[in-house]
C-alpha cells in the first residue's frame, strides 16, 4: 500500500460527518483522509471501483486510493487520498447554498406533509432558482448509487456545488465522500455480525431514511456493469475485506436490479 507523508506544517482540517469528526489534510494536490471508525478507506476505494465500472463519465466522480498515512511524529495510520478537484472554483454545499439565499433545507426536509418525492422536487426547484442548474437526474442517480453502496452520510453538506466567480457559472461537483458506506463503521456494524442483519439498521439521507424510497426517485437506465465490477473486485491489489462481501450481497438484491447492467 502506498505511503503518504504528512509534513509537520501541513494544515489539519477536521471534516464533520453525521457520525463525528474525521482528520484530513490537503498536501499538494491530494486530499488525505484517515480512518477513524473502521475501513473507510476501503469503502471509498470500492465505491470508486463501482463508479469506474459504470456508465458515468470520469468527470462525474472522484476516485480514492488506499494508503498508509505517516505523520511527522512517526505514527502510521490507514487512510486514503483523492485529488483536489476544486481548482480555482469556490465550493458551496447544498446547505450553504440555501443559507446564502436566507433559507434552510430543514423547512423542506422536516416537513412531515411532504412525501419523499415532494421533498426532492422542492429542493431541486430551489437549486434551479439559486443556480440555474437542472440537476434532478444527476442527484437522483447519486441517491441510487448511495442505495447500492449503503451510504449513510449523504447529508446536505455532502452534496456540493462549484461556483466560478469570474464567469458566475455554477456546476454540480463530482460525486465524492463515500467513507461511511459498505458497513465501514465497525463500531456500529461489528465484523462478526451477518451482513443481512446489519443492513436492516442502516438509515439513508437526506430525503428519507429508507434507501428504497430514495432509490425510487431514480427513473433512468441501469448504469453499473456487473461484469466489469466483478472483474475489478477480483483483480484488486488490496484486501477488500467485508467491503467486497457487501457489494456481492448488493448485486443479489432484487430491489437494486434496476441499476445493474447484466
């Protein structure tokens, strides 16, 4: 596994997830993230494998590479890295987008009178109003992918937009941050418990706690090539552990067949 060195003067950035904080660093053009709850690095890597085995263009997602993180004090931890995709563009999370327009996503997402589709449509209408973007298909596809990898961390700060201040043009950022997927949190999902049992505990975000109901928002064509995915899993140079077992289980799930190209 590749070893990445964190110099003493590297700025540590605390990334907040729905389960707590995670240390990460920007060193050169690499974002480096440390495992804190289990095998987040392998979850990120396997998610990358799935996306590489899909019909999505390479510009639509971020790839992650597992690594050993060597800190300046000699401590070595497992983690992963990805390339910085922002360039000169400003990043604006979905939550921040609403706040900058003096609104909040809570007014929509916590409205008990709204169905899952109502919440989705209301949020996407606001996105269009604020940015001019129609990204309903892309975000529905991202939620379908989340259902496939059991991503429990797609909160409103994990949907990102990029803004070009020179041209005043918005774009949806590539799909990123899948560390809390594939049952990677071994505290909440112990390694000695059956995958089928653990999957029942999972809760989705942000439009519904049910992955199945969020999956129903996607009306597009299948986009995951099963043959390519199995080939990449088998040829991986890393020990994928339970992350691979979860994917094999997901490929057999009848509710997910609409996503799979056989």
